[in-house]
């Protein structure tokens, strides 16, 4: 509770949870001695989806090759400590409390959002490991995000860009989203993941025209595919690599992994053996993650229990594609936040899942109630149920055997499931 109480205190330094501008961030960084200017080997990661997958797959490959990394990601699932990886280890809670307390003292009476404080704190602590590879995942968009404070970087990875967070945009369109994520990227090297369709890929290409970076596109400069014999073939200008199945589920993850492979080969000249081992050993929570033991798994019985934090349209299509390739019947448990496109998120699951059980996400004031969500989804004509809790929802589906219980709709829901388990 000590860390959570401190977080609640930090939230009072600005009346808004989100306030897109960089002035407060640069003010705090200046007070901290501009630690961002002392970090070397910075990698920027942006996108609507796939950011965490690219971060962790690149980290795994680099670690196999002997590189040390610092990693900043958001949001967390269970604890704020998850956001802070230094020298390849998650910070412990006491050290994080000390760090955030010191940063708050430096901030004084000035304004800053919680995310801005958390981000500046990461940069300050990373000074102790400044020569490591620093992998920095952008928060909301990129242009006015508090991670966009570097003068130079090694490269940028662009994940899947799709419709999301329109409420924060004047231009509420895919063009608006692309602009916010790409307009202020540094001139270095940019690796662009496979996109939802060629139209979005073309719009990203157009948006990057004035950026003088070396640009590498999935499908043009690097590729990945499953062969008939079940192997995974990666290919770029340096040749082909035959990969084993990654440790993360879903064919969409292959595209994310391929973007990290391309970057590791082009920028770091990583040997094939380290790439192969890195892909085998990716560790990533709440992205089609199977829960294999624990309290909730015991309730699920013989059914597979899988969680995914996907919460936008692009994510739902990727999850739906994975469902179509399963041999078992799939039942969804869904909890979502109020500001998501609920109907569009659920549409791809129509006719491919057996049932959808709606629940309230515990401890989240910004979540939509299961009653309101059901009313919004009624027009889709689905087999919709409601349940009072995560446990009761899983228990109600455990009557069947050898099926898949898949929990989706929010990283907050995934986090609550991990806590309960």
C-alpha cells in the first residue's frame, strides 16, 4: 500500500490525468539535470498495438547477444515496478518508492501529470546504467508524449497503427493518429511493422516522407512466413533464418518479432544463433498468455485459461484470427473501459466464439458496467451472458471440458486476473 499511497499523492500534482504537452516534462527534466541527454543507445517504440511485443522480443534477442538493456513500458499489469527494467532486472518496490519520492521533492510545487513524473523518474534512474541499450515505449501517441524528449536515437520501431484514442485528437481519423505517432520521430533508422492493410501502410509512408531516416518496411525490406513443413522463415537482405515457434502465441506476433529481428540485424549485426534463441525465450505477459497454474486455473479445470490485454479494433482482429486456428471451442470473458469502441471490438468474434460473458473490471472507475456493455452489444445478436466476478465467470464456463476460456478487452482486466490468480 505504501507505493500505491505515493502514486495517489503524485496524481495530485496535476488536475488532469492526461494533458498532452511537453513543457512540464522538460521543466522537471531540467530540475533533474537533464538525464535524458546522458542516455546512450536510445530506441524509441511507437504504435497503437505491438509496442510491448516488439520491446520484449528485441530485448530478448539483445540479451542473448550479451547486451544489457533498460526498458520503460506502460501500463503495468500488477505493479508499477513492471514499468522499470534496469540492467535487465525489474526495480524492487522500495527502490521505486525512494526514486519517486526524490523526484517529487525535486518537482516541488510545479505541475506534472503522473505519467510525466513516472517517465522522468525512469530517465533519472537510467543514468546509473546509461551505456545500456535504452528501449523506450511511448505512452499516448508520441508527438506530445513525455517519452519524446531525446535529441537523437539509434532507431524507432513503429508497431501497428490503427484507430484508437480519438477523444484526444482534433483530427479524429487514422490520418490524425498516424500524424501524432510519426510527425516528430527523430532522423535515424525506422523499422515499420506489418500494418492492418496497405492503405494504412501507404499513409504511414507518406507521413514519413520528410523524415530523412533509413526506412525499412515489413513486406518490402524484411518478411516472415510459415512454411509448409511448419517452420517459420524470416528473410531480409542478410539472408534467411529458420526459426522455431516463438514463446508467445498468435501469428500476429510473428510480424512483431520480425520487426525486432530486422532491427537487431541491421543496427546491431546480431548473429543468427542469438536471434533464434532470443525468439524462443521471449517473456511477455497478457498477450495470449496461457495461465497454467494458480487459483483461477484450478477453477477453470480442464479448460485452457488464456488472457489478452487487447482492447482496440486492431487487437480484436488479431485475437479473432488466432481463435479461428484453434481446434477447441472458445468462450470469451470480456471487461472493457468506457472510452473504447465496444461494438467494433466485439464484431470480429461474431460466429467464431461459443459465448461471451460480460463482467465489471474490479477497481476501475473508468470501466464500463456489464449492463451498459450488454445494451451496446444487443444489436450484434450474440450469445451474451453476465457474471458477478472474474471467478464466477470462469467457474460458469468450467462445466464444459477441453474448451478455451479467453479473457479479453482490457489490460486492466488482465492485471486483475493475474492478481487474483
